[in-house]
C-alpha cells in the first residue's frame, strides 16, 4: 500500500479522495490546505456536482475520521513546513491548481517524501517531466521522483493523436476545449485579471487561454508547429468536451476512424480512452473516469483527409483517475 498526502483540497484533491475510498492500494494519510478545516470537511461531505459522500465523517483534534479511518489535517503553507517522514508519506500530490516550479517540488522531496506528482501544468516544461498516460508512457522514467500530469485537455487529446498518427498520420491539428467553469471564474462581472476573465461565467461563453497544445507537443514532439489550441468556458459546472479537427495523411473514412479508435479503446488505451454511440450530452460524462470519451455519432470528415472528433470528459474526475493510476504505477518503484 502506498501512503499518499494531498496538498490542496479543492476539486482535484476531493475527487481523488472520493475515488480512493476503500482502495486497498492507496492510503491517504494527510491533507494539507490553508482553508478552514470545518469548511473543507463540509465540502468533502456535500458536493454540488457529485452529491453527498456515502461515508461516515467526523472531525477530530488533528484531522478527520472517514469510515473509521483517520486522516491528518494540517495547514502548511508550503513545503518548508512539511514533515513527510513523521507522517510516513510516500507520494505527495500537489493539487493546489497552481503551476509549480522544480524548486518548490524539491523542497517537498527534501522533507522526506519519495515521489511528487504535480496535478497541474508545471511552470517550466523542461524542469518537470510531463506524463500523459497513453501518450508517452514509453518515454517516462518511473524510477524518477517528480511527475506532472499536465492538463485535463491534454490527457483527453494526446492519446488519441498518438493513436491516429500511428495508423493514418497526423499532418496538423486544431483543438478547442469547451470547458465548464471553475472557481477561477467570476460569478458576477468584477474587475480583475483580464477583461474577459472579469465576466460572469454563469451568464456567458468566455474565450480563454490554454497551454494544452504546448503540453501535447511536449509529450508528442512530432506535433511541433502542427497543433494549436483555444478554449471556451461555458455556463455549466462540469462535463466538458474537446472539438478536435485533424488533417490526416492517409485517406480514411469516418467509419474507419471510429473503428480504429474503438480498437484502441479496447486494447492499448483501455480505461484511458472510450467511445460511445449513444446521443449523450455533457451531464452524461459526470463521474466518467476516462481521460476522453469519443462521441462516435459526432465524427465528421471532408474528402477522407480532414476529420473532426468530439471528445467528452469530466475535467476533474477523469484527471483524478489518471493520478490514481499513476500512484499505483509509482508504488511498484517504492
């Protein structure tokens, strides 16, 4: 069993916690967040998207007890305050949602943990290796001690681009993420960091900036100068999609593309990528553990050389599922 500590108990941290309840391979030993502990416990128990947690929860002086299991709570502001040896932490998950530097990560390692997973895109791609399950597994040294899982959009798209390039060749690609709003968005029009970011997310479709194409190029270098990305925040709390348009090298029909991806979803990319032919909408992928779910009904093509895919994903739940997979893989190296 791998002992895991969460740093940051927002959306990703709580999703990960919920998914690991009862998991015999992962033991959450501590949670660190600067927010009020009573508020954090309340938000773990009652969730507007996923509903009430089906578990017995009560507060203790040093943490919480969930179904007779005690988890330590602390309010460490940074790695300098951490005591990972004392707690017995093997893997630290940095789930604050903020980009991390190698220097910040190294502080946690110096405090006694064995591995660090950054649950966001790192500040500098060259300093921290990015691992996208299903896209660059063969290039990752799992004996090393620092990993980033990049962005949820990159996780949804990169495995599919790799698979398509192998079979039909990817000449260029453009992706637009249509993303549910998060706590970084505004509830009302308020002056802040940027004109569009200042607008009410529950009332508008808001174009925003994404580094997803940069993350994808980092893990799939053959796409350098061949991919671009954009993003739209829409007025829903969960359930997102990627509109992916690809120029392919080999003439291929829509049916062949769907069959190819279905084969990958049942073999090399099983449990990472899925495909459905049901007429689903965004709420139907809430709690989906896939990095991306291809909408087979929406696949389009022009002249058998340009294709368009719609890829659904739960932007928090699916990403947390990949973190869990990674923890289990790293546990074999501890």
